[in-house]
């Protein structure tokens, strides 16, 4: 047995040959032959799913891979799992690898649950004796005792999910490769499933996980790489990598929004040019919206930092979020929301008047100014956005007015996702000496 | 090549479980169960055979044994070959998600048909003896050899067809048509000696003829098949098996992109 497991990419590339799709029938192949054209020359488009990857994953490492869709994350997992081979360069894997990629792919619907346990077990590389040992455990865990000899095609989706999850997790590989978290069945089973997953995760010597769930990446990985178009853009500490990635994503979102705005502008101009006389339906719609938005008019939105300027906000600073607005009709009920998101738009905090047990009933037409005093913003150093959402209810109709998201920076806390005030105390028990306090 | 075969051997339980469950499932829900798989193809061939017998008016003392032995060995070959184009395509879900040597999927198909074949063969032997149509002789001992040669021939052929079908999907439609023609080009319903010499020559170009012959002769005529025919079969088998394995090795990592 080796006890130094590792995975090493050496200038590895994976190329999808797009021209493969061009010659799909015998006829075309023959025609190409007759014309003395080598069929591989039909349009030589190459797509690098992974480009010149150099990466060493050492014994004991927990590696997370993040990136946008199509950046090559899953391809990387498939390479490590041996489902694909690099087209160029080398990949060395020391240790037995098992992928935990998309469960439930491998059922033969005509076979019974038990038969599928045996067939799938064998496909995972177990021999008959080993599967027999696990059989009982699997059936017990899935709670499918009554149905285990019924063909899988009669199973409910929850039942087959449970079976698939349990079979997929009988493996105890040294190198575990995982694509997204496995979800399985009802709440009670999910609890069980989570425990089982944790067991596998802790026994694996090397864990490589792909996920869009940053919480999961945070909890499982200590090192994270960011992939973009088949290349490693960042390789390092988890928090730094997530920061890098969310910067990348927010840049992309901004660019997209700008483009969208430009397009909308263009469209509007075209519309105007087309319909000089009567109003088009779209314009009518716009008109109506304008009419609606006039019922709640936001005047001003700003933050006040109690002691310092607004440019640099420290986690311990007390802030006042302000909004001034006018209502032009009477509302039966009114809600004021303050939402703080990170730069990718994921909500990190949400305040609402009724959460603080303030009811705003019979909200009369008037001008208002709202202050929300926040005692601290214990978030990680990064860019954040905040906006107000004003919701008025009249005759069972909701009128919503969102303020434009405004960016602000929090500085100071580099490591902790959310900084809760705390102190450490580490004591050596036998000598009663304090190491740190 | 050795590596691929070794890996395949490591995954032999996949084949074992697949064949076992498939057979069980195939016979699970019918009363006559296994009997049907013996009866159905035989009755079918019996009908065609009898029609042929009266149309062609050929003289054969032991026609019923000739017919059953021929169709039995022909059917296993044709069953495997007709299903071969979809081997990789049907297992796409597995190939993309879990590492199992691709040869395993080929062996799944071939093994299932072979086990089925052997079960039918044994029941036919029993029936034949019971009805006094068969008399055992030492030549029967050659049957395992013929069957073994045929199995390797089928593995090679199935690999080649399955890999080609991934690249040229037309194969799925072409292969059954070709096999339909082969059925009449193989002397199964009629004796080859009944045909004009010209057509006999044509039929001797059909490789399946030799595989049928080395299986049927020991049963029908109670003597060994001609040495030449055995050698032809072995040559074709070696050729198909090794080119199949080499083809699979060459395209092993590329198939997944084409599925």
C-alpha cells in the first residue's frame, strides 16, 4: 500500500475536437474519401476544455474547484476519475479514485433494487463477496426492505434517489472526486445522508470537490482553484479564492447589465422612431409602470457612518442607513426592507420593519424619512451593495419600489466570513499554563 | 492490450451480475418462462423450414436435426451481431459517469446470448435423444471447440461493429438488413449441395457458413468437420478478435466524445 497519495497534472490539456461532429454518416465519409479529402480536415475547430494545467494535489489536501459554467471544472474531475484521458501532457494519479458524480445514472430499470445493488457494486469495482457484505447495510440504510425485489421502474423518484445515493456511497476511496453535493430524498433521509457523506469525506485521503455552493466549499476545502475557460486563474487559500471569484463574477454581471441597458436604450429609440403618431403597446406598458411608480417616490438614499467618513467602513462601525420618500396615495399596509448583498447579489442581511415588531398600518399619503441604526457590520472585507425595497399594499395590490443598489466597502476583516465578537482561551491541561488568551 | 484484458477481468462481476439478472428478468413474468426462449425461435424456424422443405423438394433424411442445429448456431451469431451497433450507445450513461472498461459492455451482450444459447442447446439435446432423433457419438466432443471459436469470433465482431456504430450511426440500420440477407445466404434452411455451383461459390464467401458448418457437422453426420473449415474459422476469429481489441484500444478514449 502506498500511503502518499497524490494527483499531479503536468501540462495537461483536454481538447474537444469539434470537427468530429461534421462527419456523422457513412455517406459523407465516402464522399470525403472519393474527393480525397481527409475527413478530419473538415473545419479544424478545437476547443480547449482544459489548457496546459499544472497542478499538484498532495496527500491530505482538500481541494475545491470553482468557476463559471463551462470553465472545465467537471472535465477536470472526469480526468482525475479516469473517464477521460488528457489529449496532451500528463496526469499522474497515485491511489484509487472513485467519482461521486451524478448519482442514479446507472440503474437498469428492469432489474430489481437488489439486482441493481449487485450490478452497480460490480461496476464500482467490488467483487461478489464484498457486495454481499454490504447488501444488508445498503437495504437497511435505504429503508426499502419491502421493495428491494421489485423492479426499479416501479420505484418513486424518492425511492430510487435513496437507493442511488446509498450505492454511490458504499465506496471508500482514497481519492474522492465529487461534483456538487448529493441531495437525497426527504428531510429525515437527508439527515442520515449527510452523516454518511461526512464519514466518506473524512476517510478520503484526498478530496476534490466542484461546487457552486460557496458555503460548502468553505466548509470542505482548505485550498481552492478558480477555473476560467480551462485555465487556472487562481490557486490558494479558500477565502482569497472565493474573494477573487466573486470579483470576477461581479465584473461580468456589471458588463452584462451595461450591455443590456444599451440594448434597451436602442430598442426604445427604435420604437420611438417607428411609432411617432400613436403609442405602441410597449410604451403604454411603460406609461402604466411610470404611473405606478409615482405612487411611491424615493427622494434620497444614503449611509451615515457615526464616527468616520463613508469611504472606509470598519466591521465595528455603527452605520445609519437612510431613505427619504413620498407616498402619493394612502396605503392599508406598508413594509420597508433594507437588503445588503455581496457584490454577486447574494443576500447577506435583510431588515424589515415588522421583523422588529413595527407595524405600519393605515399608512397615509405623506413624506417620510427612515433611519435604520445598525450597530456593527461584521462582514468580511469586500464590496457590498445595499438597497431599500418599499412595499405598499392597497386593495390587495402590492406596489413595490426598489431603490438603486449602492456600493459600499467594508475593510479590516480578511479571514472571517461573519465576524462575531469572541475571545480565545487555550490552556495546556497538565501544566496549567496558558498558551494564549 | 494485456492491460485492457486485465482490467476487464477485474470487472468480471459486472458481466456475471448482468447476465444473471437479465436471464432472471427475461423469464420472470411468463408461466412457461425459459421454455419460451426455446420454443419461440424454434417454432419460427420450423415454419420457415417446412415451407422451404416442400417448396424446394430436397431430399434429406435428417432434415429436422439439420434445421434445428443450423438455426441454433445461426441465431446466436445473428442475435449478437444485430444488437452490436447499440452496445456503446445504450451504455452512454455508464460510459460517461463511471469507469468500467468498455470491453465489459461487449462481454455483457455476448455472454448473455451465449448462456442463453447453451441452455437451449442442452434442452434440444435432451429433446433430440428423447425423440430418438440424435445418437451420441465421439464427434459431439468437438462441439465445445466450435462454440469457443464462435464466441471469440463474436466478441471481435461485436467490438468492431459497436465502435464503428459510434462514428457512423447508419450502422444501426444497415446491420439488421445485412443480417437478413445473410440468413438466406447461409445454408440453414436448405442444404448447400442443393444449389447450383455458381451460387455455392457465392455462399462459400460467407464467413458465417463455416461457423454453422463446424457446429452442425458433428451433430448431424457424427464425424468431425473438415479440417479446412475449422482452419478458416480459426483464421477469421483470430483476425476479428485482435483487430477488434486493437480498434477498441485506439478509440477507447475518443468514444466518449462521440456519444
